[in-house]
C-alpha cells in the first residue's frame, strides 16, 4: 500500500479538510488495483469512538468490499495481551481508594484542606497519577524537585503526592493509563523483533500524551506504518518550526505538538507528505497561519503579509458577529441555523460554552427546531439526578418545609401510582406549613395534618411520607455500600408512592437508565470506599453524578448540530459557526493545579497547563478553515465587558494592518455580513408585540364592596398604601407566608408579646430581684415552644436579657402609677359618623391611680418618631378613642391620660405621649380632633370617586408591600401620577 521509505512515514491533512472522509478516500485510492484482501488487512487507529463510528460508516458506503479494522488508541491497554500484567483497576475504584487515603491524611493534618474536599482532591490526584503514568514519570522524580525557592504550599503538595507512590510498583494492580503505557511498551518491543507487514495507520491524533506519542513513533517506522496528522500547517515556514522547541514559550501554539512529534521521530516538517486534496480555501489557511505566529515573531506580519494576495477572496466565506450581549449572540446564531435548515444545508455550532448552546437551543425552540447536541446534558441536572441529589442532601439533616415540598413536587415522586391525590395533598400540606408551620415537619405533625381531614387515603399518604422522613433522619457512619443502599431505597420509596411497588418511573427513560448505570458502577466498587460519614458520602456521590451526561432520546433535526471542539474534529458540515470567541471561554483558562507549578512540571517532564490552550488553538485553526464559517462573540456577559479571544483578535489585527492586500475592506465586509444577522435578530425580537408598562393604579371599586371593618394596625396601611387594603379586603387576596420559615422580625415580635403578656398576667413584683428570673424563665419557656432554631433562641434570649433590667425599672414606675387591667384583649368599636367598625387588640391597658387609663404598646423594632405618629402610625391614638368609648371588654368608658410605646429593641426606651398636655405641638392629641380626622379619612374612602392608590405615601423607596407585584410596581415608580380606574 505504501512505497518503502528510509525514515518515518508521516502524512498530513491541512486545516479545513473533512479529516475522516479524506483519510478514508485516501486509503481507498491507495488500495485501488490491489487484491481485495489488502483493504481488509489495513489496521487504522483513531483517538475517539465518534471518529471510529464515522470512519467505519464511510467505508461501508459504496460497493461491497472487505472492511479495514478501525480500532481505538485508548483500547490498546485492554485489547493488547501483556504477560503477567493483570487487567486494569476501575478508575472509580482507584478514586475511592484515594479518597479514603486523602481523608485519613486530612484527619491527621486538619490545616491542609477541609474534609469535604477529600473526593475532589482524590480526583485531582488521580488525574495527576494518570498523567505521570502516561508520560512515564516516576514519583521518585518528584522527590528530586527543588522547592527551596517556592512557598510552603508546594512542599505540602508533595506530601499529598506521596500517597500515590504505592500504585506505581510492578506488584500493584495497574491503573488504565499505566496499563495503556505498559501495553504500548510491550507492543513496541514485540514489533521491534517482528514488525507487522500489513498497513498500520494512526489517524487523527496529535501525539500530545506520552503513551500515544510512543505508539505513534513506533507505527511511523513500521514497513507499512503511517501517521496521518490532522490540521497540519503546510504554510508554516521552517524558521517558525525551529522555534517550537521550548514548551514554556511554545506549547500554546497550535502546531507545537507536531513539532515535538517530528523532533522525537528525527524528522523535519518538510518530510511530512500531503495526504490528499488541498485545503478548501488555501489562501485563508495562509492568512490564519500567519495570524497565529508566536508572539515574539509577530513582526513577520509586516514582511510576510505583503506576500498575501487580495484578502477579500479568502474571507468571502467568513462572517464576523460582534453582539452586544449573549442573548443577541445566541439569537443571531439561531437565525443562521434556521436558514441553513430551510435551505437543506448542514450547519454546526462549535463552542465549548455550554451556556451559549443552551441559549441557542432555547432560541431554536421558537421554530420547533431541535439541534443534535453531541454533549447532551449533565446527568446531575436531569430529573433522576436532581431527585437523587435532593435525597442525598437531606440525610441526617433537620428537614425543613422547603426541602420536604421540593421532594414532594418532583415529577418522579409518587410516579408509581395515581399522582392526582398526591398533588392535592401536597398543595394542602404546603398551605398548612406556610400558615401554621412547623418550620421542621416531623412524623407527628404530618400525621396530625392527615388526621384532621378524616380521610383514610390521606392518612395512608401521610404515613408513607412520615416513614420517609424517619428514613432521612438517620445519620450513621457506615461503609459506602450502606449509604448507597439506604439512598437508593429511600429514593425508590419516594418514587413508588404509598401504594405503589417497585420504583415508579425513576429508572425509566434515558436519564433514569444512565443514573442506574452510574449507581451500579458505584455499588460494584463500593468496597474500595471504606467507612465514611454522610458528608463524605455526599461529596463522593455528587462527584460521580457530575461526571455523567445523558443525551436526549428525541429525534433532533438532522441538519443542525451542536458540537464540542473534540466532536468537531471528526465531523464535516456545509456551514460552521464558531461561537463564544472570548478569552476565558475559547480558549478556556487552564485550571489551577493544586500540586505542581509550571516550573516543577517542566522539570518533572509533565505536561504544562498551556497544553490545553495549544489544543484549543489547533481546534480553532482547523474549524476556521471551513469553506463557510461564522465567528461570533458577545461584547458583554452578565457581569462585565468580555475580552475578545486572542485568536480572533490576532486575525482582526492582521487584516486591519494589510491595506495593500485589502485587509481592512475584507474585515469590514465580514463585520457587515455579521451586522446583517444582528439586524435580523433585532427585527425578530421587535416582531413580538411590546408590552406597554402598566400605570400606577388607583382602582375605584363600588362603594358597596368597600371594607366595613378594619383593625387599628391596618389604618397606617390605608394611609401609606391604600392598594394593599383594596387587594386584601376587597379582592380577598392573602399573601402567603414564605415557604422557608425563618426567625424573622414578625415572629420575634409575636414571641416578645407573648413573653411580656405572660409576665404581666403573673403579676410579679418588678422591684423583687426574683422578677428578673421570672421574666427569663418565661422567656425560655416561650422560646422553647415557639422558636425551633437553636441559634435564634440563644440570640433572642441574650437580647431579652439585656432589656430585662431597663424594663423592670420602668415597670416599677408604671405599677406605682396604676394597675394592669387588660392584656392582649380585642376591642370592637363602631366609629360614629361612619359606616366602619374598628377593631384592635391592645397590648396592655392600665388603670391609673386617678381612675384614668394608660395604654401601652410593645415595640421590638424602632419606636416610631413623633412625625410618624402624627401622620401615619395612628394605632395608639385610635386605641385611646376606643377605650374612651368603652370598646374593650371589662373596661368602662374612661378618659385616657396617656399612651406609650415600650421599646424592647437594641435601644430599650419608653416614649410617652400625654394626651391632655397642651404643649403637644407635634402631635394632635385632642380626642375630638383625632376622631374628626379619622372620620374624614374613612368617609373619603367611602366615596365612589376615591381610588385606592398604590404606594401613596410609603416611608422609603425600599419599603415593600405584599401586593407590589399585583400593582406591577417596577413598571412605574413612586413619582408617577396615579391612574384612577373604575373596577367591578
């Protein structure tokens, strides 16, 4: 098949070529005219399963023929028999073993890292070990590294690395990467004695990993061996190839890996033979090659740039989209893909940015187009993955209402039986928990909820749920297999429902089957995990689940593809879109290495972080050479301005600096073509009818439906935000309490009122030193009953302990002036001159020694200022009117001498207002005038022309009402005029 050669046989295909198709065509051309069994004896090694499938399909197309053997490079370790070498250990088993060892080290040296990082550290350590084994680097080499000039961190990292030394011995079970290298070494040794005579071809690999490079060097020197390099830059001059010898300065260049491979083979770039047809656009390849020159020699742009021809022709098939936002970028890409689908062309979006692919997929859904996404979606974000993660997070934790309802509303829960009753009871339970709690549901509260309904099916449902709550409450340190079995059993019980059997639909569909496969692997290797606590188990489980992806089983559009950079190497499309061309995305920044810095890696013979940038640059160089290509980026992301990708920036600068070759005109034309798509995107957005912002409302319902009863605390709301009264009292809407119940200010106010109500009812002598102990005893009892949060109980008790002494000192004065008559009692008063009934619950009313009354109100927050009392906070003034009218039970009408706010917050104080003091200039205290003002307010809202304006006089812009969303606040501001409208 190949002519004899003295040196290594290396072929190359230029960037832009459909690599698998051209390799297959080249092989068929070379065996044409040879015996038919020649093709069947050809052995081809490729570097990905996707390329293996496509190349096999290419050979199957056409007439009947014997097929070559297309094998995976990564399968050499499993398919090559090596004497006395056992099969490789599972990667998961090795990571579990390392997790146990790392956890033991962290237990001994707690300052190294948090215990929860054990699995992540073990995973990173396993990746380093794989790299060391693949590159043939012994741990002994690391012991010789000089860290005297480095920080103490690197010395500690070497202590971690010593954990893996035991896995490098010949007597240990090899890792997959170790077995791969030893299999390659064995194969190379065997070939040196008896080289195969049939054609052996390595196609598509850059040889960037040690074992792969060793195998490729062996194949290149076989009698019928050959390498076919993808995206080889035939336009790169020899002077540049000679510079690509130092990884510290050159590894981020797209052709560095080929330079190193050729140097290891003892070959020159000139020895690389062109495999097949030329590049689709050769002049563009020259342009891109020049733009990607190493930074120290970019002065060659001026000299070699003059040798380029008219640049308008090679860039004619290029479009540059510079969008203002990620949304605009995604919509422009979606429009391009849609047009390609309408024209019957294949189009592919290539990007490492998964957020961009999600936006494009969502935009394509406008036209019911579903792309063929090669990456799928993370298993952890699928329905089974989310449910499994929810359950894992709840083991051993105190179950909150929010977490419980998150479980119950999951679509896979109760999927083994009829879900209608389940959803109804879940809704009723949610309303119960929002209104009355408890904050932490348990068996007793769930059974009590069902018992009140007197429904046998609901009781069975609650019992099923209570059993699951008990299962979640278990917190044990057990072997990994014990955690896993309990986790799966609990999740299956949730999915089955109270009367269902099996596991419902938990393991159905592609995501369920993938989850079952991952958990099956974890169960098979669980013995290597040892004994662990719940936090360690969660870290291991989340790490395992995050590794897997699941593809949607639905049929995508055959002509619209989304590829990662790896998939793009083996595919071909009529139109290629390179999306997300910003630094930090493409190329992605190298991840931080917790073990070795760049200098230490180079001295040890390991790969540098820039390797990933160089591979990404090679992917870019191949993709941008497609016949028709669109380059896109967004100038901003959600947080700040973005930085243009270094490769796109180089290409743009090169074009802009070559006016003699019409570079600026070519760049302008690329941008003009991109601007057209941006205008189409804007037009498409504008086609959706804009929604006019809502005006500031002031509804005017019929007088007959306006409220006839209000509480004294709602009068301030009527003054500040009448719309709140309209929504609650007329529309009968009630704001739901937050699902996540927390120790907030309203609860604290309720608790404090209860404490002082009980204290005053018990009537201890405030001057007695034991009164403080009585107050704190009551505090402890109320907090234990009403506040289930230990931290909040401690903080609130400390606050009340601070205000206890000031309160008792003032209480001595209060009780010397009068006796408490009424505590937390409700009064009802029909306001004269109006049709309103006023209700109110007084915190405390005392009978003074002169037979007059004093009204007190406890304030856990700030005491209202006199201006607030004069204009808004009318509570105590109205309670005084009610008391003088005899509205409170058990108290005859009597004159109110004073009202007072008793502050129990961070600055305890009492603010007293003497209602008969003629010096009260700031506040109107005359009962007759207070009543007249109140009657005027109530009668104003009894008129049909008076609307309930939204946020009429709020205290601050940050003031929030329960019904602001209903009033569409945000579409209007507090400074807008109200729009009165008749409703009802």
